[in-house]
């Protein structure tokens, strides 16, 4: 658990190592959570929990002590470039 001074320094510098998603198993796969400034793409079958993971990460960012912004993009059906 970070100290108050470490949180203050992080907020002041806007540097964070990882943002826990709130999903312990996923955080374990991601070495602790989502890395700020990086993008994570989730692929899977319908009803596999992709939207749940995205919303959990957004909630974790909003409810964290440092109030991080998140962007969730959800594509229905197929994505064709």
C-alpha cells in the first residue's frame, strides 16, 4: 500500500506504475494491472466477459485515489479495416 506522500508524488507527476483492474486473476496476468498510457485489446466469444473487464477497469480508475481517466471502446460484431 503506497504512503500518502507516494500518492501525492504520483498525482503531482501523473506517473503511475499500474492501475489494478479490480479483477485479481486478470491483475495477476497483467503483472499487477493496466499500465498507464498503454492499450489493452480483449478478444473473445460473445458473453465471455470482455465488457465486464472494460467496465471494471473504468470503475477502478475512477474510484482510485488518483482518479484516472479511462476510455472504453466497444465494437459490436466484426471490425473490418
